[in-house]
């Protein structure tokens, strides 16, 4: 049976304190608490800035055996460099400590902005630069620039395959051609529920599915009803027949994400 991982996008949210997180729980123990109730968490701080190896090590040690993190790739690569000249930026990302997660490293997510137009050659070139194993990523990490001198992590404890997922928000992509490009490069096309704001794809493009649930009625805010969770559970059961499934709730504003994640876990 394929693996199903369900959790939240991030865990450091002040509104969760005293509601989902018990009163009196220290901030340092929030990851420990959440990771005992879900089976995976998407690290999203890595989107905003390069993290440090000691942070990845701490997150690895604070979570139970068998736990898995997904890691969101830096917006510097997706939003600023816009996937161009990615050799050094990818090296810096992997040198920042991602590989310190060891066997708890799951898929790596790339989220593109809404105004990112389809460019087949650009996508193909970026996909070619992605290391496909942790050994290849460690070698690439050695090419980091001076900004990471003295704080780089450029080793792996074992050689494991790396998996990637891509979330797009531009509705004007040539759907069939884009899907085939991802299949040719073994990149998962993210299923993103965004209250109708951005396109919803559900095509299977590789051996795993990556799902981000941002809210079905109000972006980042609305919770999922029992009926909605039942429907997502049916989809996950169908997808898991073809491979692993990763599901992350990103409707954190009104503290719905952890409860909805637990609700979906119960249904599966």
C-alpha cells in the first residue's frame, strides 16, 4: 500500500496558541506537539529565507521516528530569479541544511507566482538542474557562494532519491503540453484548492501526488466541512492506488488547518 502523509503548512502561528496548542505550551515545543498528531509538515519558512543547518537538525530531532517533512523552495528562486540561472541559488538552498533532515526529508515544493507565464524551455532547463538524489544534492551544495561560508551543510548520511512538486497559479498554461512536460521530468503537479482563485489541477504526473488545501470557500481562512473532507478522503484513496500522497492544509488564519488535517487522517 502506498504511503499517505497528512499535515499542515507550517506550525508557528500565534492564533493556534491557547486554541489548538494547549495553554502554557512553550513555543519551542509546538513542533513536537503537532508532529505527534499529524504525519507530515510542510516547512514554509524556507520559502521566505534560507534556514540554517542547526534548525533542520533541531526539527529532525524534535519529531518522531518515521515523520516526514516537505520543504518549500525559496521564493528567491521562483519569484525573483524566476527559475533562471539556478545553479548557485540551488546550491545555496541545499547547502542551507535541507539534507540535515536525513530520512525525514520528503518532497521539495516549488510554488510559482500568478504572473509566471508558461515557458517550456525555461521549465525544462530548470528541471535539468534539479539534483535527483541526496548525493547529487550534497555535491551541488559544495558550489554554494560566500554567503553560506561557515554555515553550509554539504553532506548526506545516505543516498536517497529526491522528489519535486510544482504549484502554478497562472490559468493560461497549455494544460496538455504542461502536464506532459511534468510527466517527462517526473515532477508532481500540485493539486491546489484555492477557493476558485487559481487553477485546480488533478492530473497524475509522477509516482506521488502533492495536495495543498488553502480553503475551499475563503482563501487561507475557511475550514472544510465534514462533507468536503469526505470528498477529499475519496480522492486520496483513489490517488494512493497509484503512489504516495502528501496533503497539507494551509487554511491557518482561523486555526482550521490542524483540525482539518486530523479530520482527514481519521477518515483514512
